[in-house]
């Protein structure tokens, strides 16, 4: 592969990685907003239990909200790991571009 073709391939790879970072960042933001809403529900339910006592329904709702929050935290972690991996890929591509002189 000649130098121009190698550079073009690296640039295409970089573009793809930047798009991945962008998509994962948007997803992480969406998930963090959803998590904030669930955490507000947890707080609301905890306060309601403190005020009116622990009914079976309130306890179940609280448990469900806490479970949902834990699941979202796991997905957020996976997004963050994907962002780190894509950014590492961008750095690798940039090193390759530097070697091609562009």
C-alpha cells in the first residue's frame, strides 16, 4: 500500500473512532440523565417510607428503582470503557499519521 493510501486508511479509521466517541458520549449523557431521574425516585420513595411507613408497595418500588439505578450504572461504566478504548485508538491512529508525515 502506498503512503497516500495508508494515510487515507488511517484518516478513515480516525473518523470512525471519533464517531464512536461521539455516540458513546451521547449515550453516557442520556444514561446519566436517566440515572438522575431514578435517583430522585429513590429519594422520593425513601422520604415517603420515612413519612408514612414501609408499605409493601413502597418497599417494592424502592427496590425496583435501586435495581434500575444499578443496571444503568453498569451500562454507564461500559460506555465509559468504550470511550477510553476509542480514544486510545485515536491516539494510535494519530501516531500512525505522524509517521506518514501528515
